[in-house]
């Protein structure tokens, strides 16, 4: 299959591109810079110059591809305004890609986060939250899934709060960077809240399976670790960096503070049964041992 991938040179995207290429697919990778284009080409993909704001490019490549995997998202979480801009940019990009695929019966895989459900782990059947700082992403994903009624084999892979590889990535990666910057490995609130996680290489396998097999309108959970306590995550980070581990106010993390303080375990039992997906790589706490001082 000739697959158009956005975000193909990031931590998750590079794993997805390698997984697709390793399973006989060819990849067209969106590249917004010369460096990204070189990285895509070196990985074995064909670079396509442009970014999420280049809607004509997105429409053109999506119309000519046999499938689309959307992973790109602006990761400036410094202010609520920056997050809102990234959400709006992604929404327009998804709409453009989706319109190009209408009536084609081709696969369109997009991603979101796993939802938080009070009192229990979230399942694939739980709806995505449409409020909060990134609620707009949920509305965009819902719109993509609705394309299943218009001849698009659209599906969503819900990624946990931390998708990691060699100790980097996701919310745990943000905690690590805050620790380096502040000199304290902090955890918001009491640290008892749980975050789900998955290794990027395992997530890439699930994204490929969704592209190849998933039914239109379906949602899947790329969850390996159902929920690690944030206090335990901070403890590993602190030990690896030689820093004290302390509770900090959720506001320390800006627009993400409320999400960081939320208990949000998730399960992938249905995904494993239905698609035969089985994570094989190290869990988050073990992978964080790769953090270098």
C-alpha cells in the first residue's frame, strides 16, 4: 500500500514509517523542513514538502495515496493560545484530508489520547472528552470517524499520555524536561494518579494493524501499561538525574496541569483480542532507566 504519513519524522512517526516499510508498504512522508525531508528520505520514505497548514498539498497527496496515517501535531504547550492554534490547525488538516478520501473506501488512521473515566480504566467504548485544553482534538477525531458513512475506512488509534522510546517522549518526557530545567523531579498533586503508557515501537505495530485491518468508524487503545503512578515516574526521573523528588502544583505545567493531575488509567483488552496486538517492548518505568544525567 502507498501510504501518506503526516508527522513521520517524530518519535512516534519514525517508528510508524519503519514499521510500514518493514511490512511491504511504501511511504510518502510530509516534511515541513529540509532536515525533516532528509530524515524521511534516509528512513526510506519519499518526502513531500509541506506542513499541516498547506491544505492543498494535503488534499493532493491524500487523493493519490492508497491510505493515510495522520500523526502530526504542534507540540507547543506553553500557553492556552498556543494549544488552541495547534488544535485548530490540525482540525483544518484532518478535514482537508478527509474530503480528499470521501467515496474511496481507503483507510484513514488518525490518533487521539485515551479518555479519563472516573473510578475505572477507560476502554475503547468510552467517548472522548470534548472539553478542556485539547477537547478540540476529540471533536476532530469524531469528525474523522464520521467519514465512515461517506466511503472512508476511517479509524482512530488512541495513544496514552506517554508514548516512549529510550526514555524520551510523552508526558513523562515533559516531566523529565521540567526536572532538568527546575532542578526538581516534580509530580503534580499527590502523585497517586495513574498514566497509561506504550512503547513507540509497539504503538507503531498497532497503527499498521489499524491501517490494514480496522473496520470503518472503529477506535483502538495503544495501551501497554494500564497505569503507572506519576509519583513512581518522577522517582525514576529523579534518580536518573540525581535530583530531589517533590510534589509540585499542577499549575507548574501550564495548560496541561489539569490533565497531568487527573487519574487516567486505560485498558486495551478489546484491541488485543480484535486485532491480535500484543506489546513486546519495555514498559515505561523500565524504559526511563535510559534517561542520561
